[in-house]
C-alpha cells in the first residue's frame, strides 16, 4: 500500500524528497492538522492507528479543533496530549 500525498498540502517542501518512513512525524502532523477526511483514513491504514496515535500524542502543537478530534478518535483525554500540557505552561490571551 502507498500513501498519496496532495501537493498543495505539502506546498513548502519538494515532494520528491519526502520519505514516508523517515519523515513520518511531519507527514502525520500535516495530514492531521490540514488534511481531508479521505487523507486521514488513508494515512491511518498506511501507518497504523498506534503509530499515528503516538505521533499525535507527542505533537508540540495542535489547534483546539484538531486536539478535540484526535482525543475522540483515539479515545484519549485531551490532558494526555503533549500540546495540551505545553499550552498550560504558556497561557495566552483569553478567548472572548
């Protein structure tokens, strides 16, 4: 099985240089945060649920919507994600 990468999802890198195993953290984070549902499903089949879960749990940053989505998909509380813990250490401005 192969993972199809959409060129406009990886606009900032040369598509020919992406190694799906060597750069899996970057690929997974990009698809989780900016990809489509079909790309997410294909990525889950390619890397496996446990690999994707570990990468997402250790991500330094996820937006609130992506964090909530990953928390539901992987049945893991938001407080277990590294990005949640880092956000608690550096609180920003209040959302009104």
